[in-house]
């Protein structure tokens, strides 16, 4: 096994004991402990600990450093702030002229980076990024405008983070929604969104175009339920960060549900 | 179904699994108004007001849950007879 990053959780005394033992077997940098002064940077994410005015401990997870570097690299510094990541669905289809090859490559590169941020901490960008990804094969000038709008929004929102308080109880809230073919300009397939919120922090989320056109609302609801039930527990890293375990015996990874199976049941 | 059954994989049991969880009260389905449905952010474009409102809702839900958790802790820490009403009298 080859490992270069690890995150360990436990009481301070036990952690020190663990690292002392580890030193005897492996060479490694001195560990960084999360406390009021120190923060941990783990696989591109910053983990911090803060106390609110009542003395309750909160953990925060963000990618501000990486996002600032990303925006600077692509020249999106000091741009005008925009109202929302996707204020209008018409912008994407406003200009169907195809981008030239270098511009299309740049478009894809930026969208892939945005996908990474949207999948790690910037959950609210998932829908915008999913729409932009649909144009990856042949990006248009309209898609480029939409991308610029999203980047403009991001410049003022790099500080958005996932934060959760330390509590004895763990509460899970699952929200699901679908637009039921509400974006006709991009096709008749519906777009589904699911967010699992753990103690007030989004822990798992998806925003996907459905693989088929649903023939009724009932089938759509069935699909949502199955997708929810098929959703895996938290990614282990995120689970550790917030010191929680998924209580539900959730099954395998996110599976694409075949519509045919519904008609049999 | 018998785990050794040849029908395994033919019949989709995932739908049954959802029903089972609901029967065991592991999962509770509730209707949420569209203005309060956080997943709305992942399905449709929104203007500033709705976008900010939903993001704010997620942020505030942590604070609300923390309050409930603290109340629960207070109840648990209280001695069993602390809140009990004692009666005295002659029978």
C-alpha cells in the first residue's frame, strides 16, 4: 500500500501516541492538528475549527485557496459580480455559433475544473456545471457566455464553505427534485437534483440529466426514490472530516436506474 | 427471496427495499414546498433572491439543529426526578 496523505481523528493524547508509533516505522512530516490557530490542508481542501459565541465547536471545509488560484489563472480577477450562477436558462442557447478549436479546448478545461469544485465543496454549482458539461462536445458562443456568468459569480463566492457543528445527534435530510423536462432548449429529458444534508451541511449531492424521458410523474417519483435509496454513504474523507457515520444501511454506489424495470413492478 | 435463487437479478428488489425502509420508519417522506426545497438549486436556474434564500436555509439549518441538540442534552443531563411532581398527603 502506498499512501502520501492521511487524516486521523481521535483524542489528542491518542493521536500523539499514534504518530509516535508511526515514526518508528515510517518517515513523515510532523502532523498538523486542527485547533483554533492551525488549519489542515488535506487534498486541496482546507479544514478549520471555530467556536461560535456560545462556545459550540464548528468544523468548516472550503477550497478558497484553490479557487482563487484557478480564477487568477484564467484571468477572472476583479470582474463584475453577477446575481446568480445561472440566472436565465436562455443564455446558454442565445448564440449557437461554434467556438474555434483553442477556445473549445479552453472551455472544456475550465468546465472540468468547475466539475471538481462542484463535486467537492461547491454543491450549489452542480446544476450550472452539469448544464455547461452538456455542451462539452461542441461548445457554442452561448455556452461560453454562460460560463463567463458562472465564473463572474464564483469570483465573489469563493469563500462559500461547508460547515457543521459538533453535536451528539446526527440528523439527515434528503431533498430531491426534478424539473420534469423544464429545459426544453437542451432536450426533453428531465434534470434531477438530490442533496443529502447532514447536520446542516450538504454531505452528498447530485445534479444529473435523467437517462431517459420519463413518461409520467409517477415513474419520475419512483426513479427519484430509487436513486435516493441507491445513493452510497458519504465519501470516506468527508465522513471523517465531520466525524459522522451514515446510519442508514445504504446500498451500492449511485446507479443509473433503468426505466424498464418500473413497468414490471 | 432465497439468496441462492436463480431469479436473483431478474426481479428488481430495490423498489421493495424502499418500501421496507419506510415501513420500519427508517425513512420518512415529507412534502416540501418548492421555496424550501434545497434540491431546487440543482434542477433549475434561479435568480439572486431564491438562490440566496436556499443557500441561507442550508446554513441556518445547522444552527437550528444545534439548538435542538443542546436542548436534548439538557434533558438527558437532568436528574430523573428533577422535574417530577411530588405529592404528599394523608390517605
